[in-house]
C-alpha cells in the first residue's frame, strides 16, 4: 500500500495534478520554453566550438602550413640558384644566382622567424620581384614540437645561408684565377654537397613540421565533425524527450479538464431534459479548479435531486398537514434548522394560524394579534423576506428579539401570500467585539436560509394545488358523474391560475379532449352505457395526467386538461399518453365490451395568446381539426387553423 501511494504521489507530482490550472499552464509553457532553451544552448555551444576551431584553423594552422610550404619553395629556388653557381663559369651569372639564392635564403629565414615570433609573411615573384601574396601568421606558442621544428629549420636556414656564401666565394675565386684546379674543384663540390645536405635537412625538418601541423588540422576537422554530430544527436534526443514529456503532460492535462467537463455537460443536458442521475457522479483525482467545479456541480445535482424528490413526495401527500409536516422535517433533518414556525394565512378572513408538527415550534413567538390580523406580520404584508440579522429589530411583532435572531420567509401561493415560515437562531456575546452574533457561523446561516427558500419555493405550487383542492371540497365545483372538476371551477379559479403563470413566467398546456363517435354509444346502447363510458374515460384521463395538472369535464363528452408549469413537449406527451391509454381501454357494460378512441387538440397559454379563454378556443379548434383529419390523434393548434368564417 505504501509503495502504491508513493507511486500515485509521484505520478501526481509529475503530471502536476494537484495544482491550479493557471499554474499548470504556466509550468507547461515554461517547460516548453525550457526545452527550447536547452536545445538552443546546445546549438550555441556547438557553434561556438566550431567557430573557435575554424578560427584556429584560419588564423593559425592554415597560415603555418602556407608558410612552411612557401619556405620549402624558397629553399628549392635557392637550390636551383646554387646549382647554377656550380655549373656556370660566367661571373655575371654566378653573381646573379648567388644574389638570388641569398635573397631566397634570407626570405626563408625571415618567414621562419615570423613563425616563431609572429609577423607578416610576404611572398614576392622571383622573376618580377612583385608582391604576390601577403598574410599574417601568429607566433607558435604552446606547441613544443612545432617550436622545435621551426627552431631547427631557422638554424638550418642560417647555416644554409652561410654555406651558400662559402659556395659563391669559392666559385668566384676559381673563376677569377682563370682556371679551376682539381683541389679547388674538390673543395667546391664538397661545399656544394654540404649545401645540398643542409637544404635537404631543412626541407625534411619543414616536412616534419608540415606533417605535424596537418595532423593538428585533421584533429580540428575531426573535432568539428564530432561536435556537430554530437550536437545533432543531443538535439534530436532532447527534442524527442521534450516532445514525449509535453505530449504525456498534455494528455493528462487534457484528460483532467475534458473528462469532468464532458461529464458536467452530459449532466446538464440530462438536467435540461428533466433527468437527474446521481449514479453519474463526477469524480476527479486532481485538486484544482476543475475538481472544485466538479464538487460544486455534484452538490448542485444532489440539491436538485433532493428538491425534485421532495416535490414529488409532497405532491403525493394527501393533506396540507402532511405537506407542512414534510417541510418542517426537511428543515430539521436536511438543513439542521431546529427552531422553525410555519404560519398559514387564510384567504377568506386574512387571519393566520400556527401549524403544529413534530419538527416545528408549538408556541407563537410573535404578538398573537397577527393571528387575527395577518397584515400586522411584516413578511405577510410586504411579501419580502424579513431578517433581523441584516437589520436588528426590524419587526416589532417578534417578541424574542433580545434572545434570538429571526428570518421570516413569505410563502407565496398563486398571486397571494399563503403563509410565512419563521426561522430563529440563538444569539451569543462576542466579548472581543462587544456585540451579539448568531451562535452559528453567518455564512452557514446564509446557506441554510437560501436552501430553505428553495424548499419553500418548491412547496408553493404544491400547496397552491392542494389549497385549491381543499377549496373545491367546500364548493360545488365537481362533476357529479365523473368526479372531475367542472366548468364552474375553471371560471372561479381562472384568475388565480393566470396570476400564477404571469408571476412565475411559466405556461399552461390546454388539452381539449373529445371521445370519437360517442353519440353512437348513446344511440345504440342507451345513456346508461354512455355514462359508464364517460366515467371510465374520465378516470383514464385523470390517471394519465400529472399530479399537479387539473382535469375538467368541460361539457358532454369533452374534457379539458390544464398542464401546470408546462415545458416544451409536456402537453404533447400527456396528450399522447391519454390517447394511447384510451384507445386500449376496454369498458365492460351489460351490453358487452366497448372500446373508444379519443381526439385531442391542444394549445399553450400564454405562448399562443395572452387571452386564456381564447387559448381554450384554440385548443377546441385543434380538436375539431383532429376529428376532421381522421380522429384518434393529437393535434397542436396552428394559426393557419383559425378561420372566423368556419368557427
């Protein structure tokens, strides 16, 4: 386990998993620049060495080789002149060759001296005396072998000059005597042999020097090639390593960012379609902004799921008491709010009453006059949240202000205030700041109150529907035969419905349903069978509508289904469900089994029109169009269907 954990830490360190994205990108860019800098440095060092080696070759080695070659040429020229001295007997020729040989020998000595001490090498033409080449040579330093060769060569050139003078003098002496005795000739040839030996020795020494310098030149050339090859290999290797590491890091960086973002996108898509799938939790191994975003999104999904679950549960509760108990329980168990009071406002006489539940306060903490006159309650009167944490003693009716803070949230039902939820928090004394503060952290309280407001908002539509239902029980707004709401109900509560739609910015789906060929049932089987078919059809429609939707017997065999808070496609979905279920429903009667189909036309308010009754008329027009085009189908109203002449 320790090794595994260590490996994971190393991987996270290498891939920079646990650092912010901004730092990841900076490190990524810095790493890329760093690799390029390393490659550039290698190339720069290689070029610097090549430049140095080339400079050595150009400034030192090549001039030294050229100087050695020119000295050899000079010596060979002097040898030719020395041979002419021996061969010819004319004084003029002897003097001319002697002077030329001396000049070449002196130039050779001067060139060798320049090699040792540094200087300018000048090469003149033997025939015209014109300068044909001039270059600078640096003194030989540090190369003992080269110094030894040049020193020996310089000594040899000086000796060669001395032997040349002796040879010229002997020849002139022999020529001036008129005849050359065998002894003089022997001495002359002996001197000439000495000259040749000195010249050969000098050329040999210079040859050794040239060979040595050539070896140095080859070494430089070889080193240049080696350095260039090594630089190329290093650049390729480092480039490969850099590209590999950058590619690996890019992969981890991309995966750490795109994977959770893709998961979030999929969850948002599902959420937009009304699906909350908590099984698809977004897990991120890093500790960066993406991880924080994923964690926050998971929390949001849990909140939405909890809200949806809560709404579905209270929609299925039977009574208002069950809804209030459920709300109190959520405040207590989910939000940790253990001091909550729920007041219900009566729409008849504007009084208030405290709702008692196992999870809420049983005693009124405000002036009891508010129970008689709810307008004394600030939250009830203004319709806004009232908080003594923001403004101390904001409400005069709250009696526990010295000991507690309170937040009162209005419960808006339809276009009116249907109740007030009061949340209380203990106070404590902050000795350092000498003031009273909530016993809980203020940021935590803000989050709790915010979530409580969300639960209250989700409860409003359900409370509204249930309060309407309760109101219906006390009035003759139900069809006696089918048990559905009747047209009177719609006429009495249409303003509440419209106000709720306008306030919340939602829309209603209006489904006008009519049984196909229902008159034939009455004509063929009688009204008793017709009534049985109507009852069963009404039951099918009610069961296949949603819990929050309203089903009304509009008249005869016509039914109106009002889809509350309808999203795009909801009306079509409910209508098709009703149509299919009706088509497959078998009604058992004394006359046998009867199956009927149903035609449905629908419109959307206020999307199609701002007039509610006109929207119902549109749904009715779509219904008749569905019957005209074959029956047993769902048809949405379209403006092209409207014809005042026809309808």
